[in-house]
C-alpha cells in the first residue's frame, strides 16, 4: 500500500534511508550540464537499464543480459519476471543532461541501490564509448517525497512537459524517451506501473498535460533568464 504524508515538498536526505512503500521524485544531473544522452542508442540503453535494474539481485551483468536477449535467449528475460523488485517506475523522462524519475520503493534501500546500479553502469558505458575518464554525474541524486495524489498527478505533467519546456520538441508526444505515451496507452512496451497509484483516462490526461504546455515553457524561459 502506498503511503502519503502531510506537508509540502519535504526533501529526504540519504543519511536517513528512503522509506519503503513511499513515492519519490528522483532527479540526477550530469556534471556541468554535460550532454550524456546523445544518440538513440544512448537513450535506448538507459531505458533498458531502468527495467533491468528494477529487480533485486540481477542474475548477470547488464552487458551480458543484452547479449543474451539479442541472441534470442529469452530464458534470462523469463527469469527476471520471477524476481522480486526493488522499485516500481511510476513515470520517467530522460533528458540530454538529466533524468527525472517517479519511483516507489518496494524493498529497504531499494531506490538507492537501483540508482547506484543505473548511474554506475551508464557511466562505464559512456566513458568507454567516448574514450573518457572520470565521474559523469553531479553528486548524489536528489529525492523529494511525494505527499499527496494531487502532487503526484501534477508532477507527472511537469515531467512529461520537460522536453517541450526545453524546446527539444513541439509536442511531448514527439519525445520518445518519456512515459507520456504509456499514460496515453500508445505503446506496447511499457516500463511503468502507474495504474495502482493513478487513475488515468488517456484523453483527459492528454488535455491536462498539453493545456499547460505553453505556460510551463514560459516559466522555464523566465527561470533561464533569471539564472543567466
């Protein structure tokens, strides 16, 4: 059962473990705004990682898992289905320089372990691919406790509008690296399990998101002006 708590915008620090059965907005950024997702392969890889590392104690390294899947050996995939999960993904958006995730922790320390696996694995891949050394991410990931179902709903809209706010696409439907199409029931390969936590009517949700598109873009532009 998911838990919500009173109050607005409380930050959970990693010195205190994140709470099981609670929802969190997780955000992590690259060092100095460095573009770390550059190609379709980069985005596809991290999306596969989100699914793979959501399980507890993956049976093989991610690189080997990819080889087994690409070779047609689906025994590993069937084994994953039987595994306990660390987290459920409620929403996500992968941006060129950062990740937005909404997660529910299903096991003690699940989010921290999940994020460590994602960030370490992608860093190794990126550095090898680009003949690079050194850290890729800007410190620890940030976590914000989600406290009401209304906050959760509005947060998903904010996340799904990130690509339009940053002028990457004209419509959030044109960004292939978020959960927006899942919410509209337009994909056969979902990563998310949002149904237990949100009651979504695709047509209504589409209007809820896209009616806010211009307003959120203007807010983003003002924020950038203030920071320049």
